[in-house]
C-alpha cells in the first residue's frame, strides 16, 4: 500500500522527471498531472496483472459496445478505488496543496449526452468492482458534448476541447491499428468448389487507432480496459496523392478521414440521420470486432468457439452494425456457411433498448447503406429474407405482420430499421425498467415478443454507489459507514440496516446536518459562479437532466409561476421557501428545448429580482450540466423532480442518484420511479398524475388541452402571462411557441397540472415537519439497494452473458 511519504516522494519525482518542473515553477495543472501519474502507476500495475490473468485463464469476456461513455473525472475516483484517499489528501497537505482545488483542474471526459452514456460508465465501474472481465469499446471524440453557457438567457454552445492539456489517464496504442472500409462495390465470384462468395472492393480506407484507459474496480486489484478508437488517415491515401506530387491534396484528405472521430453528436433520444454518424457507427464497430477476433484467435484456432469466449452487449442500436459486420467476417473471411455464421452471431450478441420514442428509433436510408456499406446491405437483405420466411411459416397468411416486422421499412424512403436488426440478431433483448420492458413487449416489439418468446427481458438500470454516494457525498458516506459498517459500498442492500435508525432522533439530526452542510456548499458555489444569493435554508427543489419536452421541465416551471402568483396575490402569505434548481443541456437543433431554457432564465430573472418575493422563491439554472455538476448538486437536493409523461422515460437514473442521497421524489409512475416507489413505500414518495394507461386512454378519448386552460383559473393565469409577454416584455410573443407546444403537444402537461400542484402542496406540508421529512429521506436512502448497478450487472452476467468473476491476488501497490 502507498503511504503518505511514498505518495509525496512519487509526486515530487513525477513533477521533476515526467513534467520537468520544480515545485517553484509548477502550475496547478503540473501538480495535477504529477499526482495523476502517481496514481496511474499503481493502476497500471493492477491493470497488467488483470490482463495477464484473463489471458492465462482464457476466460470468457464481455464487450460493452457504446457510442457514449460519460465517465466524469478520474482523480478522486482513482484514490478512492485504490483506498488511498486520506493518504493522498495528507500528502498534498504536507506539500502545501489542496486536493479539492487540484481535483477541479481535471477536464471532465464528457463523451456522452446523458443517461445512456452515464449508464455505460456505471456499468464499467461495476464490472471491474465485481471482478468481471468487461471491456468498453467506443470512440475517442476529440470534442465531447458541447459546453453550455448562457448569453442573455439563451443557451450558447462552446466546443469541449477536453484533450487540450494531454490526458494522463490514457495510453495511446499506435500499434493497435485496424483498417475500416467504406463505399466501393461488391462483386460475386465462385470458388473452385463452385460456391458463391463476395468480394468488397474499391473501398476507401480509414485507420482506427486505439487509446486505452484503465478502469479500476473498488477495493479490488481488478482493472479493466476502456478502448476508444480515433480515426487516422490510411497510408494508402498519402501514397496515392504524394506520388502525383499533390502534397496539399494529400494533407486535406488526411483531415477528411480524421474528421470521423472529431465530435460527438449532441442529440439525446433523437436521431439526426447524418452520414458522418453512420460512418462513426461502422468505424467503431468494425475496429472493435477486428480487435475482439484478433484477441480470440491469439489463443484459439477454431472460430466456431467464439461464443464460448465472447459476449457482446449493444448499448442501444448505435452499434447494431456489429451484427452484419460479424456475419461478414464469418462468411467472407472464414467461409462459414450462412447457418453456422448466423447461429454463432445470435449467440454472441445482446441488445439493450433505451427508448420507445419514435423520433429516437434509428433508421438509415437504403441508398446511404448502398453507398457506404454495400456488402452489409446485402447481408441485411439476406437476414431479412430468411427471417420473413420464418415469420410467414409461423404466422401463415399474416401479410401485415411481414410488413411490420421487416428489417426494411417501406413507408416513405426505403430504410433499414436498426432496432429490428438488433432484435433479430441477438439472443437477448432487454428493456431498462419493468414498465419500459412491459411496454416494449406490448407495443414497439409486440410482434417480436410473440415470435421470439422469452427473448425480451428486463434489466432495471442501476447506478454505481462508488460515484454517487461514496465519492459524491463523502460526509453522508462516512455517517453511514460509522453507523452500519462499510460493506454497503460493494453490497448496497446493506443500507437496509439504516431502517431502524430513521426512528432515532440523534441519527436524524446528524443526517439533517449533513444535508444542510451540503446545501451551504452548493449555495456558496452558486454565489461564486452565478453571483446569486440563495437561501440555504429553503427547500432545494431539483430538476437536473437533458432538456426535453417529454421530461416536462415546463410542468415544473408552471408550478414555479403559480407559486410566484400566490405570493404576489397575497404578499404576506407564509409559504415554505423554495429554491428551484434546473440544470441540463438542449440539443443545439432542438428549437423548443432551447426556448424552454430561455424561458426558465427569463422567469428566474423576474422572480429573483422581485422584492415582494424575497427569499421565498428563487429560480436557479446551473449551466453546463455534467457529471461534476451532478456530483455537486445531488448531495444538496431535498426534492427530486422526476415528472416525465408516463410511458416516455425508459428508466431514468437521475431519480436513483437523488433518492440515494436523501432527496424525496415527486414523480409520475414512469420508468424506474415505479420500482423506486415499490422499494421505498408509497408513503415515502410523492406520486401524481396520469399513469401510462391514463395517458393512453386520454389520447384515445381525445385530449383537448384548452379544456384544462378554461377550467383552471390558476393555470389560465400562468399561460396568459406567458403569451402576453410578462416574462419577455422586450418581445411579447417570444414564448408563444411554448404555448403552442403546451396546447398541441402530446406530453399531457396541462392534463397533469392540477394534480401536480396539489402534490406540491403535500410536499410543502411534509417539509414543515423536519423530523418526519428526514425520517422519510433516510428511508429512501435505506431502500435504494436494488438500484446499485452491481445488481444490474450481476443479472446481465448470469442471465445474458454467462461470464464469471476472475479471482485476483491482493493489491500490488
Ligand atoms: C445521471 C445523469 C443523467 C441522466 O439523468 P436522468 O434524470 O435519468 O435523465 C444525465 N446526465 C448526467 C451528467 C448524469 O449524471
């Protein structure tokens, strides 16, 4: 184990030898790097030992393919996972440095949009912590999700140049380099035995080069690899133009190829259908499969054994091209029969569906496939042909089933349905919460559930307790460890031992004091960053997530304005003071979501400056929501807003993070809220609004938003203020599109308004009884064991992947 003196010595050594600075000339960034290299050395020892073990034991491995990994910073996480946080803190103190301040120097790798990318990060942490041999594969975007700033209340996007100051956690692997092909044409040929084969030729070539990042487990030497691909121009290109003496053209083309991994697409639950995105998908899938097959063949010579050693999880349909790509290898390189190749493929793949929203379902025009991936299109046609033959055999005469289930959609322009490809090519397909899985089985994939009984299963999402409690909320983590021991960090169900403590006044007051301190800290951050003074004793009412109509930030805002009107109508009213905190990014092309941001900022501007309101109501929009900001906000939250239209949020994981940190949830019966309610008990959560059935019924009966407007004077007043320009005096019709969205959209905001307002009254009433509020908050924490991503990953490992933990020796450093 590293002790304080060794850590100090190593930091000073690294500063001199790796950074080449003296303590007198070192910048904060230099110190940060010197510390990072100290930790990295230890991580690397563990990592090499793990890699060697997997190789030696020839263990079955899981490959998690994801276009997004929202990892967050690594400095403190590495210290905690290695069990040397206190030692590092002391070593730095003795060097006259502050760990908290240096940790803020680290740029956050934000290679994801939101929940889907963060889930991938939590899963990597759980796989390593459970000693499972799990590899992440993705793209090393040069620019992650944009950085959000506000100008005059509007979102402006800035490029996230996270690699500007080298990244101490990654290892470049210039020798791990694979060609990836696009375009060209397919020619059929016959071999000597008269069998048909396919040659894909005249393609353009891009090289994929690997960068590796060690992923340490918690309190185990088990350390896995996240391998991210970067695009490099192929040497062939250079030679071609250089030989023609066209130097400038050669360099331009180099740029063109390398643009492939330049930037993450910033749309969350929305498909944009850009050619470059399809290129990104194929690029990372092809490189990853080549790497997986190379690793397998290093130890084995029969490709037919691949499913015994390889499981591949597809995080959404973004990597679904891996299915035809593996088939292509097996058919065109290994010359297996179709039947054999297909059987191996289906045994290897599993697919996670993340949304039922039609605008998010991936489809690609057939012409684009023809242009970029002609061989894959032929393979998809063949999968489809065989599949539809099976369908017509099982559902004789049901022509409509064939149309509905086809991998090729014919409405409008002919397109490939990536979700159908993923379902047909996988042995297991999972939803991410019970309600979501049930809806998959009865709506989007109903035909497939009939045809493949048992293929569609549920794996409710989870979050890693290391990041979201142990690291994000050190004071609460310490209180819990003092009270029930430290086993909860790896066995979150141990939190149940807190249940009896909810009835102890001493524990409640300690718990409340921690929450209050976290609120002081967040208030100080808001003061420092936004110059806004908030009442740290007010209720912190928090909605932090991507801005999307289905997530209904507008419903929250209607409540805020209603409250504002109550105070103005009755200036002496005694109301529970609230600070309503928003955070979240809008996709740059999502006009109405960006207008929602502007509206929140405009409402904040009016309310926060109204002297009549005082500290009874404040609205804060914390810019640039990311993992670091989530870790600041969540420990300070009293109330967690999880208010999506029922049936639209697949799971949510923000809901889990907030409840784990002792916030009470106000929410609809949607996604994992349903299961959170089952765990914490109906009396310890605020549920309101239409259920999924209620929404469907109302839509069938005909939903007329104006009825709610006419019948509810409070609601009418709020909407009239919006449309008359109360919050935009300089441009009175600015927010008219929001009125239109509320009255024409299908997110049922107005239908849920009245019940939401009533429910918020109940929230106020409970908050007036601090002992009871705290008791319920503790019971929320105590009953969150189910939502550890360790539980989720154990289920995947046994029910989908069939992979087992690998025994490790103790720590080597
Ligand atoms: C957890 C998390 C999300 C997902 O939040 P939801 O409320 O489940 O949508 C998105 N972004 C970040 C940075 C997160 O940490």
